[in-house]
C-alpha cells in the first residue's frame, strides 16, 4: 500500500470511490493465516520445545561426573571441586588408565595420580571410582605442610545428581495443562500466548493508515510511528500479563482491554485518514465544478 501512495495510485483508487476500508479485506486475508501460524507456535510448538529443552537439561543434571570423562581432556565436576583427567578409557567406559584427580576441600588441595582404575557400584546405588597403584599428595598451597600417601587401592565417591522434583515451568506447560491446573502464573502465561496472534491481527489494521506517505516528504516518519506503536503495544501486553499473573485482573477481563484499545485507535485513525481523502476529493470536485462553470459563463 505504501507503493500505491508513492506511485500516486491511491489517488486513482480514491477518485474511483474505493475507500480505505476496502483494503482491510486483502490485508486480513494475508494476516489471518499468519496469525494462525503464530497461534500454533505460541500455544503448541513453543511450550513443547521448551519442555524438551528442560527434559534434556534434567538428563544432563542427573548424570554423574564419570559420564562426562573424555580421554585426554581435563573435566571439572558438577560441584566445581574436582578436576579429572584420564589417559585412556575402555570401550565399556568402566575402566580407566593413567588417572589424575585434583580435589579441593576448604584450604586443603589434594592431588591423586594412579596407574589405573574402574567404576564400582554398591548395592545401595552409590558409585565409586576405585583407583589402583597410585599416590596422593595433600596439603595447603603456600606452606610446606604436605602429606604424601602411596596406596594400592583407593576409593573416590562419585557425586550423584538426583532428579529434581521442582514443578514444571509454566512456559513449558501445554495450554491444556494450564487450563486443567489453573494458577495465577499459568493464567498470565496463557494471556500472553493468546495475545500474540490477537496482536498480529490488530497491528494489521494499524498497517492500513500507517501505509500513507507524503510523496513530497520523507518516507521514514510512518516507520517511526509503526515502531513506537509496536513498542507501546508490547509493553501494554506485558503490563496486562503481569497484572493477571499477580491476580490484579481476572484472566477473561485482562485479556481484552489492551487489544480492544489499540484496535479502536487503529479504526479511528483509519477513518480519520479516510475522511482526509474524502474532503480532499470533495474539495477537488468542487473546484473542478467551479472552473467549468466559470468557463461556461459568457
């Protein structure tokens, strides 16, 4: 539509009696499928993707430190208090050779070097690294108080990172679960998901009056107005979502005011822009009639 104004085609359409309201149909026919896609993304695909990411992260969290050991690479433990290094790892990932382990407990630093080792699992589920034929150095850095111990076999407990029982984030919950388990935070999340496709439809109505440009002036003014309108719209949606999540507004009341307000502003702006063109057309017709009458006078 901006090109219609730039090429003066809109003047022809207006002169032929085509109002700006007639352009809403083509714009909405283009926007409605996009709004449906956005609704699918916000209500189904995005929560599923976030849930898959959280599940994968949980699987990484429950792995013990030995599952991340790579031959020839220094690895830090989850608790950041141990560093592991192995020179070789068996195909079963149960036996290692040329092991180096550094651990920190308070001000004490311990270093273990062993020829070999293997993973042992106790009946209660506890896991240990059993090191064989090694030496342990233990002391406080900066002092001469060190202890050296040779051993035939030593056991190091492996930290287990259990599955967390925290509730799923509302962002990863499906719309059905949000409706089945209503909470204030869940209502706020549902408000945001439904607001995205609605905002796309409202902004498409805004695009009709915003497409006007003055061919003799700059072309960036309407882009600035469009950017400001989007920013204000987005912030108002965020505020309404926060109020719903905080219980200041019921969900069914908080969902509509922002969209209705901006739809009303867009409609008023559209009608005002149309009246401008109607007045210009009426003035042009009146002047043409006056010129013809003046020429017809003897």
